[in-house]
């Protein structure tokens, strides 16, 4: 039984069929439909979407990368863009429009506003993960409050890591994929290099900008 015949049979029997191949469409219309599917999946997601997930909505053997390139090409001149980050792709507003977003009825995401100490702790975790509270104390010369760490966890920027090999086996902290997406990083290897001649905590706090 051909693919088309199987689709007709399932439809006649009331089955739900998601047609990825779109064999009944001309090639140009098929490509446009696949582009639309890629775009709408990305538009509906607040986090980066991985290639394997995007491949589920297009035909077998179709180049997801080529579809994304064509979508990106159509966004030229628009105030938003499609970027690759944190192992996937997502829509982002262009940086030159940041002030307009913040000026429009407080649409800027205040949940991602950081105090200086929060930013310093977040960067320390990024560069020294997995790290526990004792390790953070060694960096900052004082205790890092549980409330501060809880705020960073609430923002989904850090998560619990493996237990530290010290007395009591305390939990460590690591950064998340949301951290990578927030700071437009593909991986932790993209973190800026630290100037070891400067004060570590202060230098870490200056390396990342939201």
C-alpha cells in the first residue's frame, strides 16, 4: 500500500494523520508549507527548539537548516530575528529595539533584572560549576544567601548539580539551558575569557550582559 493510500485509509477510518511529506503539493508550495511549520513552532516556543524537534514537522530527509535559512532571509529588515542559541533556534527581538520594548508600558521582562550581587553569583557559577555555597563563599569572601540562589533558580538560570565531595555532601549549582539562551550562548565554551590579573568576582560580573 502506498503512503498516499495509507493516508486515505486512515482518514476514511477516522484516524488522525499528520502529513509531514505533503506529497500532494507542488514542490514550491510544499517548501513554503514546511517553512511555515518551522516558523510557527519556533514562534510558539519561549525556549530554543532543537533540530530533532523541528524535524518532526517536515518531510523525511528535508534539510531543517535550509528551511531555517529561508525563514531567516524573509526576516531581513524586521525588528525580530531567528537565532541559533543553546543548542536550538528561537526568535529574538533585535538589540536596536530594546529601548522601544522597555518604553512600551513596561513590557521589558523585569523578572530578568539583576542586582549586582545576583549577577556576580550567576557568573561565578557559570565559570566554576559545579560549585557549592562554600565555594561561592571562597570567591566572594562572604556567605551567599539561600534567598539569592533561590531567586536565580526561580528565574530558571541555575539548577542543582551533583553533590560536592566534602563533608555533608552539599548540593552544587550549575547553569541551565535558559541561562545560555538568556545570554545568547551556544554552550559554556562561548563564555568570555576572564582576565586572571583582575579581581575574579568583579571580572566575572562584567563578562555577561543581558
